[in-house]
C-alpha cells in the first residue's frame, strides 16, 4: 500500500531500511524520540538508537495508515522480524517542524 506521507516521514521510513545516518538527518537538531520506555534527544542519540536497533533486529515495515490527529501525524504500521511477539502493529506519532521530524513516539 502506498500512503501519501509528508516528505520527512516518507524519508524516515525509506532511511529506516538500513541507514542510521540518514534516519538521524530526518530529525531536527534537538528532536526527541520515545521508544520502548527510553527517550533519545538530538541527532547523535537518535542515530545511536537506530544503530542499536538495527544491530539487534532485522525487520520489515508495512505501512497501513496515516492520519492527522491533535497536530501530529499518526502512522500505523505492521512490523515483522526476529523479535519477540513478531509481528506487531505499531503507531508512530510524528511531530513536524521546518520540514523535519521534531518528535517521534512509537507505541504498541
């Protein structure tokens, strides 16, 4: 399924296929990511988060839906891979600023 995603969000999901540096570049300098009970702030921390996730898990992402809610873009996706509980449906809450991602919270 092809969704009409804002450019920074589309760039994030494209980069997420293996390039942690490109993932980090999708974010503002002081962006915040919340995932699995941890918070990562700034591009360096976000890049390290993606390096660690990519080292631990191999996964595929199937985008299901994108909607705008309370000023954020909510992308629902099915993630399948070599992690406990696979596959899972996750919701990605993106806050955008200046054509980059300013915040991302990933919720199961």
